[in-house]
């Protein structure tokens, strides 16, 4: 089973700053099957990035994804007030299983 | 509008059963794999189960195998999760989610329904 480890656990930044979130897999993951989600308190998760680097419908271009193999990154170029939330990476495995990272909380500094 | 609406959550005693439902609208339900994902209080997301478009394939996380059953009724645009032998560690918000094979991601989520297992 592939384990996804996200870092840091919490990122304290100010609006306008750049956020860089990491997702590391315990074994190689197909880029096609790596996604990122945003979740705000009391809300359902929302798809941000799929295929490691493609933005979902309606997602602003300040969000970008990159990476391959075991190392993936979500970057928010300039944080807006509405971007403070928890972010999860997720992968789909060949054994018909889906796993999530433990999440990174982006909080206002 | 594409929408998923869960129902059926509540308080149940350990060892008890509960059936969750998810009503889909705004898209061709029978064309999509569907999933249940849960989130324990203050914790992260955990995929629970998936079901193929015609119900012929089903997959579960190890911790619920033999206790939970995912099913669907395409005529009613509905997804279900039958949960038996419930444990305290099953306490969570349960989300219904659409799996997009094109995007290879969960692209639509419901608002969730809370399941509490406690005596």
C-alpha cells in the first residue's frame, strides 16, 4: 500500500505570500493519478488539481501542481484570504485503492 | 446543477447497523464510478469504498471489509452504504463522491452525513 506523507503539517503565512506544500509517496506514483483537494472548516473537500498539474474547473491560476515519481508539490503563488484551509493530496493505486495524505493546514500568520 | 446529497447518518450503538444514502442529480449517474469517503472528527480523509457504474466491481478499505457494503440503484440515481457491526472508530462524516475516470480524481462531493457510534 502506498503511503502519502504531506509536509509541513501546518504552514503559517500571510496573505500575499507564496505557499509550497509537499506530498511524498512511499513508492512511485503515476502522475496521472495524483490529485490535490482543498477543505475549509465545515465544508466538503473540493478538487483543485488532478493529474498532478491540471487545474480543475474554476480553480484560479494562482494554484499550480507539479512533480513526478514520489515527490509532488502544490504551490499557491499569492495567498488570498479564502485560501486558508487544509489541503490533501490523494493517489489512486493499481490495487484498486485510493489513499489520501494526512493534510497540510495553511493558516494565517 | 451537479449535486450529491447524503442522508441516513445518526447515532448508533456499537455493534449496530446503519444505511447511508446518496442522491445524485445533474449528471448521468450510471456513467460514473461512485465512492464513499469518510473523515473522523478532527482527522483527515479516508477512502472507504468504490463501486463501478454497473455495480459489478466493488472495492473497500481493509478496515471495513466484511462489515460495509456499497451498492447503487441507477434507476433511482442513488448510492448506498450499508454499515454493519459498527465500531467507535467508524465515527465520522461520510461523504459521497463522484470518481471521474477522465480526471482520475473525486471531482464532485456531497455535503456529508455524520455517523456517531457510541453507547
